[in-house]
C-alpha cells in the first residue's frame, strides 16, 4: 500500500528583514495510508510549516528551498509531485484531496459570511459536476411528475435548465455555463447549484454532530461557540472527503471537555472516511490519544519517529525523553528542559539540540545526526545510536 | 518596544523613505543656510520680507540676480522660496508641537479617567470634528486678522481633536494591559501610572501621526495663505506666493505659459516639502503599524 | 531596488512634465468668437446690495438701478455740467422762493403696466426720505431740501418731508422747495443719481411698501430698515427703464431683459447680463473666449490684454476719484501701531500735528515711481481735493504740487518737533487693506525712503522705521472711522455728485468731513471758508474761493495727495457706441446708446 | 424597532454638538468690537459716519448671551438670518448653493471611492511588487499635491494652452440662457442632472465640460487617501486566518482577494467614504473658488473671510446635520457589510 505523502529532504526558509529563518531543514517524513501521524514539538519547531509546505501555502517571505513532496492520489491511482504541480492543479487538490483544519477556529472562519456559505463554497468549487447532476435529477423529477397549468408553463424553461446543468455536469469549464456564471442576472439561473451545495453542507454539519444544522448553516461565526466553530471548520475540511486531513492543533484553543469531544470526533471521522490524518500538536497526551505514529520535531528538524506505544515506552532521543519527563504525571516531580528553544536565525551547528542536551558529545557540535532506523519503524536522529 | 536600529535600517532600505529623507534634509539645509543662499539685502530689518526689484505689476522671467524671476509686484521668487522654507518649518513644527501637547494632555485625561471627563472631552472633539476644518480655520483666521500667527492658532484649533482621540484610544487599550493593572494594584498614583506606563506606549502611534501630519499642516497653511487669509503680500511664504501667481496663470495669446515661473516654482517647493514628509511618514507607518506586522 | 528608486523619481518628474508639455504656446492666436448675439454680457467683481433705488449707495446697485429705473434728468453724454431731460420734460428754478419745478413726461409706462404720473415722483422722494436707512444715500435729499442729515435729525417730521416735495394741483408740476439757492446746481446733479430714480406709487403700495400715510411713516420697514431684504423693492422691480429684471442669482449674476413698451422706442440689447466673477484669470478667459463683452480689469493687469487684437481697450478715461494717504493728527491713545507713544520708540499721538512732519512725508514720497510702477503711468498726480473734471470746474491748473525731493524731506524732518524727531527718530506701523498691492506699494515706497534716509545719515536703517502690515478691508474701514488708531491711512474718494463741494468737505471740513473730521484736520475758520465757497453763487468769486481752499490744502496738507486715475474699458471689438461719463456708475456707460454686431 | 430608536438617539446626540459649534463660532466673532462687526453692514466710507446708529439698530452692544439667545430664538422660528455676503436669507442661500456643490460631489465621490478601492486592492494584492510601488508613489504624490496649485496648473494647461474646455463657471452664457428659459425645468438645479431630465444634450455637454476639471482637482488627493487606507486594511485582512483557510480550500487567489479579503477590508473604507462625501457636500472651498464653480463652499468662504456671522452659523448648522446624517447612513451600511456590528453597539 502506497504512502499518502512522501516528504524528502524538505527545506523551508524565511527571508525576513532580520535575516534568514531556517524553518524546516532537510525533513524526511512519510504518511501512510489511513494512519494518523502526529507531529509533536515546541512552538516554532516547524510543525505548522511542514503542514503548510504540503499545501504549498508557505506565507511570504517564506520559500520552499528544496526537497520533494509526493502525494499519492487514490482516485487517479498515481503519485503527484506537489512541488512541481501547476498552480491550478494544486488548487484542485487543496481542500479537495488534502485539506486542513486550523488551530484557531475563531480566525479560521470569515466573519462576514455565514457558515453555510463558507462550507458550500468548497462544494461549489470542487464538486461542481456532482452538484450539477443532482440539480438535473431534481429538474427531471419536476418535469416528470409536475402537473397543472403552472408547471406546464414552466416546463420548457426547466428543460432548458436541465440541459444546461447536464452540460455543467459533463464539464464545468464549458463556455456557456462559465459565461452565465459571469453575467449578473443570468448567474441567478445557477441557483440550483448553490441550493444543492447548501443541502450537502447541512448533511456535512450533521456529520460533525452539530445540532440543528440547518439553522447553524445560516449563522455567522460570531454567533457560535468555539466548539461549534471548530466543528464547522472540520466539516469544511471534510466536505470533499479528502485523502489527507491536516489538523493543526485543532483542540488547543478549546477547553478540556470540548477537546475530548473533538478527539472523539477525529477518531470517528478517520474510521468512516478512511482518511489519513496529519495531527499536529504540542501536547503529548493528545498525541497519545489519537495518533498511530508520532514524529518529534525540534528547531525545524525531525528527532524521532515511531509508533505511539514504542515512542512512549522506549523514547530514544534525549529531546523526546525530556519532553516526556516534562509531561506532568501524578506521583512524579516535574522536570523541565534546561535552556531555551534554539535561535532560528543562527541555529547552533551540528545537532541543534546539543546546547540543551544532557548527554551531548563533542561530535554533536560539529555534525548533524542522520535519521536512522534503530528498530522496526523506529527512527531517530542522534549520535548516541 | 521597537528597536531603533531596525527602524533606521528600514528607512534606508526602502527607496521611498530614502527619497523622503533626502528631500527633507535638503530642505533642512536650505532653511539653515537661507541667509547664505539668499542673503538679505543691506539695511533690511525683517529678513522674511521679500526684497522687491521695483514695483511693476507684471512678473519678470528668470534673469541675472533673479534665478527664478520676479513675481507680481517684482518680489524676488528665489528669495521668497528659500526663506519660505524657514516659514514652512516654523509653521509645521510649532503647530505639531502644540497640537501633540494638547492632545496628550486631554487625551490621557479622557482615556485614563473615563466617565464624565471623557464624555465632555469627547463631545468637545465632536464639536470640532463635525465642522469642516478649512472653513473653521478660515473663520478663526478672519477673526484674528490674517497673519501667519493666526494661521498657526487656527490650525492648532482644528487639529488637536484628532490627536486627543488617538491618544485616548491608545490609552484605553493600554490601561487594560496587565502591567498597568499590576502597577495600579501596587497602588501607584494614577499620575505616576499614566506617565510611567501608559504614555510611553501610547506615544509611538502619536509620533507617527505627527510625522505624517507635518506635510498636511504646511499644506493647510499654504491653502489658507492662498485664500488670502495667511501671510501678507510679500512675506516669504509659499502659499502666499502661489496666491500672487493666481492672476498670472494664463499668459497672453500665443504664449500661455509666459508666467510659468511665477506659478510653478513656489508650488514645486510646497509639493516637494510635503512629499518629503509624506514619504517618510508613509514608511514610518508601515514599520510601526502592528497590524501590517513584518510579514 | 534601483528600479524602485527610478520609478519614484520618474513619478516625481511626471508633474513637471505635465506642466511643461508644449511650453511656448500654440492654441493661442485664435480670434475672439462672436457669441451671445443680442446679449450684452459683462463680468464684474462683487454683487450689488439692493435694487431699491433709495437703498443702494454702491456703484454696482446704482448701475443696475439706472438700467431698470429712470431719474427725472440725466447728464448730457460725456458732460458733467449740462443735463438732458429724461422723465421730466422741462424744469425751472425760481430763486425768489427757492422752488424747483419739474414738468413730468406723459405717456411713459412702467414695466408692470402703470403709467407715470407726477404723484409717482412725489411719492418716490417722500418714500426715500421716510426710508433713509442709516448709511444710505438719502442725506443728499435732506441736505438740499431741509438742511438736515437724516430722518432722525431733530426737527424732521412727516410734515416737513411732505412739504419738501409737492405736486402743483394746477400745473401738475412737481415742486421741490430747496433750503437755499446755492443748492440749485448740486441738486440737479443729485437728481441724476440712481437714488432719485422714479418708482410707481400704486404698484409700490400694492407690493407692501410704504402706503404714503403719516400714520405709517415710522413703521418698520418703511422707516430705517436694517436689512436690505426687508424693503419691498429689494429684488422686486418696476421701473420705466429700457430693461426689466428677469433673474437675480445673488452672488452669481443679474439678468435683465428688454422692455418692449419703452417710451424712447427700440432697445438695443435683448438681454443685459452682469456676472459676478472675482477671479481675474476667469474674467480674462471669459473675455478672450467671447463669453463676455466687457470685463473689469484691475489696473495692474491692463497690459495683460495688449496682445489681443480683438479686445478694444478704451484708454485715458479721467475718473472722478482720487487716492490719498491721510495723516492722523489725533491717533487713538490705545493704538498699538505707534510703539511706545514717544519719539524714538514710537510716535506721540499728535505726531502729525506738526506741519514739518507732514511736509517731510509729502516731500519724501516718490510720486514718479509710484505712478509709473504701481499705476502703470495711467494716472496724474493731483495738488488738492479739487480734481479735474468737476462741475463747476474749479481746479486751479497752476496749483502747486509736491514732488519727490529727499533734501526737502530731510530738511523738514530736521525741523520737525524742534529737531527732536531728527535726534530720536520714530517708529510706527503703516497699514493697508490686504490684497491691495498698489496701496502696499505706496506704503513700501514711503517706508523704504525713510529707511534709507536713516541709513544715509545715521548708518541706521531703523532710525526712521515704518513697518508695513496688511489688515482686512472691513477692519481697515473701522480703524479709520471707528477706533481711529492708524497713524496714516490710504483711501480713495468717489463723489456722489461732481460738485467741488462734494470733495472739499470730506477732505477739509472739521466736522462734516468724512476724512478730515476723523483726522482732526481743519478749523472752524476753515469750515466757514468752505461754506462760504459753496454758498457763493457768483462763479467768479466762487472760483477764487475754491482756488484759495486748494492753496490752503497745499500749505497745510492733511495727507499725501496721490493721484487721479485714468481708467480703461475693455470691450470686445463687437461692442460699439461707448460714451464715457465719469459720474455714471456703470462701467459700460450709456448702454441704451450702444450696440453689438459681428462686424 | 431598533433602527428607529437608534436614529432618534443619534439625532438627540446632534443637539449638543450643534450648540457647541454655534456657540464656539459665535464666540469667535465676539472677539470683535461692536464697531468692527458693524463695519460688515456698510459698504461705503460715507456710511461709516453713522456707525453708532448701525450698532444700536443691530444690537451689537448686547452681551454675548443675549445676542446668541436672539439668534437661537430666530432659528427655532425657522429663520436662519440674513446672509450679508450674497444678500439673501441664509436658508435660501444654502439651498441656492448646495446644488453646485452636490454636482461636484456626485461626480467626484464615486470616482474617488471606486478608483481608490481598485488601486488599493491591487497594491495590497501585489505587496512589494512593482504595481504596489507604482500605485504607492502615485498615492503619496497625489497626497502631497497642493490642490489649489493643481487647479491653477489645470487652468493653465487646459484653458490657456489647449483651450479645449469652456471658460470657468458652471455654464456658458448661452446655455445659462437655455437653463433659465421657460422650456427648461430646473428640477434639482444640478445642471447635468436637469439636462438629462430635460433631455437636452447641448446643456448636458456644456455642463459636463465645465465639471471635468474641478472634479479632477478634487479627486486627485482624495483618491490617494482612499487608496492608502484600502491598501493597509487589505494587507491587514490578508494576514487573517480565514484567508489561509480560503486558500487551503483551493480558491483562486482572485477569489480569495476580491471576496474574502476585500469585504472585510471595506469596513474602514466605508466610514471614510462617508466622511468624504460629507466633506465634499460641505463644499470644496478651494476648487469652487478657483473654477468659480459657486457652491456652498465658496459661499462659506466668502462668509468666513468677511465675518458674515449669520452665514457662517447657518453653514455650521448645515454641516453639523449633514455629518450626523452621513454617520447614520454609514452605521446602517456597516450592519449590511459586517454582521458582527449592531447599530450603536459596535462590534460584539
């Protein structure tokens, strides 16, 4: 079975006024079909950047310097080199085959549009044909069982419309519908697309366990609670049942009880949508709950990748150990990691963790440790091994 | 707080602000060395009065001793423009300084204590803001009698409210910040809190606005002079000189631009002076504006 | 980076480019098109006050009133001493009872249809004398008829007003009873003015003006109205003139259309449009684009139109006005313009009461330069208030005149105040009404002269220091007649009627003088001389008396007599028939005798 | 209903402001001695002889509150006083001069706002790209142009050199004749509008040719202003999380900018546009005076510089009301653009 994503020595840099930031440095990472991969690390360790790199949404003045990101498209059944894709092809993947849930549901939703609009936007964008054919079915049924003078008046109009929609269903880029879409008044003729999208949206909202979905769809973000917003965001992300769902700290901004529900939701989604999930968090507890495998990042580099139990039972990298120590547990005094996160402008040479590493060796200063597989599916980048 | 080195680097990096700095320094130099560039004729008391070459009405083109020509009434345009730079700085700095002070005083009172005081001050600013600034300024100048002094007073009168509001706004924000709460919690006197904690943080946006405004002030002053309410005839003031040119816009048939020097040159000085400050102010804004972070 | 910099610079230069495009002309040359056939269009500055004949005192009002209304008689063409009948067919003066009798023209109809009757004339004058707003022109009726100043002066009541003008029941003549015979000529001159234009009694009453009854004569607004808008005739007109009011957009334009039943027959212009246009450039553009037939051209721009072949500039029109820099011999104690009120640091309030000081200033003014530069040579220096072109014309052609002479000036300065002025010097501020460049020039000339005297004799340009400052027109007038705190002030005088008395009194009369009374000039003896001169009905002796007055003003000057201007009129070449009469308030002159045609 | 009560509240708020403005202006004129103010009522030296009687007749000697009181009393009786500078009642003057000003405002405001928004969006969308720098330079340039100077230069070039435009004013004499003729109905006194309503092409053309240059003169600086504002507020909203979301949806950049970013960015622009219109409708003094396009600004200028107190006060009332109304409209627009805003409540 192919991996959904194969990241090879990915390097991302930010060219800011203050200087160059080494956000991601030679990162290798695979996401397997149907798994939930967690990325753990302190803020600024490059977790989010990795995710954005996959979507090719690194914000200005960031740049993807080198590397490759290969995405296996299930429907096409072949691999795509995302970094070499044309922009419009990339767009057709975003939100469709790879979608993302952001940390801050509050800011992730546009305050001036209703939840419904924002979600159906996705359908209208990626599921146009499907919507069109549904609209056509609607019209056909109207045509078949429509009776009475009123309907017979409308019938020719409906026929024309159904022809139009079937055209769109074949190819949404045909000239006629495109034109109609532009013209102010005629645009209204395509209202059925919007209508169908709304229906799907409501289902979607139901799907993410939003009560009274129909009403919520007509609400504005500021009218909803944080949990609801996050559900809406997730609904948006899942709208086109993507192959890969990237969740960037989806629960951090929520309070604990809601968090639990969210995690529950995620687990469920994974099961019924069969999507792979890239779950970004700084909270090991959360990671332990949802993830199959966990990757630990430090200062833009990968330290250790392993299955959840493996990682928690036998952490190898000093940083991982330190992280685990730092997790508060009853009956065990809390340990903190000495020093501060490496300066991203001029990171320390060699292993970036060495200044804070209890078991640092001379070599750690000169040379960066390659990521090597020490046991099955357990990789670590440290000179100790 | 902002590190000045960073700002400086930005200003020099950005070609626009660089151009601005160049222009401003140029004018500063002109202002400082005015007596050398355009020496005041022997035995003239007030250097701000433009010397006249005779009393003829029709402007005379640039020539020996009069590089920019002479305008209506044979006032030396070159001399006027050079010394006009000084008047421009005079107006701008005086007005801005006064306005900022008033703004800080009232704004911080209103913002920090709130309540009735706030209401009153804000209503007063409403009063001023609800009336077109230029007209109000005119009324005041007309009342005080046309002169640069009254122009400055008028400009102060119409300008302070926006500053009061700005500062009030910032203070409202800052007073909610933890460290202010804290120092209040420690029972620091409100005066102390304002001066030690609130103002320093509120001051930056104010300074930016001020730098943006210097141009605007000079522009408004020029406008008033142009409407005949500002500096008297023959006083070294760009606006006044432009007003002089007003009667000579269209030259005779076949030579419509005959008196161009009288119209264009003083206006150019205004334009470039204001431009300099606006370029600088614009750059400042980009750097400071927290919203446009450093993306 | 470099590219950006370039871009910004290019953008900066953009403006300059815009300005200099095609410098050096083209476009020009084209002749003035013939537009607005049958319409006379003129651009003036400032709107008129009121169309009520009894209210208006400004020339703008007077001009329009004389288009719409007509007085009993008018000046004969360019003359200021001979009259021709208008609404009166004939008149006679009876010295025995000081009555002046007018036969009123018959068959004259008003715009609104009424017919002119003697009682209309009687009503016109009584109405005016009843209304007599403060600051209005009607004192010109009170003086000759009742020897009073206004309707509020003591002894004025309805009866005297009523009796001043009567209609002879038998002859149907209108009879004015003058206060004394020496008023004969001046009163005829006064009757030519717009204030004496005849209104339709019945119509006025119908429109809510004074009913003509004693009971109502002191009711507002018939009596002393304070706002021009309150009088019924403010913008409601009904005259006998060749044009009637069609539209008055205040501050913008006033438009008259021809009156078809005009008693003199056909009217030259279908429309007379007077547009208010304060910007010289815009007036000029209107003229050269043919959108105006006559524009007001300030003196300093007269040569700006030299190169326009199609502009017909009529020159050397001797106007009955004069400009003078007056000395204030009793400056207000709290004046802020005279320094510390003592020589050296300022001037005492009675500084100019010393003759030598005044003479020093008279000699210290460079008349030639002033006339040549500030007035572009189109004015003549004058010796005294009695100027050229009056009637009767008593200007002494041989009268002595001051000329610029520094040595004389210095000599008098050394003599002034027993030499104190010369030792201690003086400082004061000379004000002019802002915007008036010729006046500022006069001030500058004076200031620079004394500055350089100080510099020449004392190496100290601040020894005799006169600082020049502008001040708003309203405030300027106030400082002359209100606070009276200006040490010197330049102002012009425009007569109501061209009689020498109307010039000598304001300049020399110690009580009635519009200027002299306020500068503490003159004496009771002098006043008697003035009255005597006015009241002398023998031309020969009267001329001697006026010559003497002129000599007096030279020996004991109340101000620096500057000039009597020569005006110009700028018509497009399509306008013909212009006749200049200095007393006529309207710039175009007698429009009725003029014409407009494309050739 | 919320809206009505809100409007009422706002109108009540107007009262103290109007009182403030008028008292302030009244105060200014009280800096003058009665004699000085009396000089306003005389136009000729001779009349100065009986200045005193003028003072008494106009009650210029009364104390501040008496004079102000009488004025207010008059106002409540619907009488704004007599506008000396144009010799007609102040109320009439306002209605007489407003159309000209509105004519400029009607043409200028949309031009300014649309261009400003367009350029601002472009600049922000291509931050730090040539487009951005170019628009920006232009903006700052326009921002620094003395409008009176620009006006002069336009006259110089277009009247003096090209002579392609009719001489200053609102209409040429011939067309003015048409407009004031019986056939032509002046519905609004806004010439261009009336010309259209009367289906008179010649008047329309003539009026337009008179309008072009003044409109340009007004627009330049204001376009720059709106553009700057639009740019920065676009940049702000482009930095927001929902923009990233929108991109992550796979939306085209065009859509992201024009739909998601712009709608949020418009909010501050609306306020300013409101004030802009109010300001323009309050009269563009300099433009109106340079092109002798006699509107309310020109009138106010005359009044202010000649201390025609009742005119200035009338103008103050007018602008005060104007501003409040515009504020109302702006606030109501807000609620349409930004669902978070509640009338009077600000952002929830």
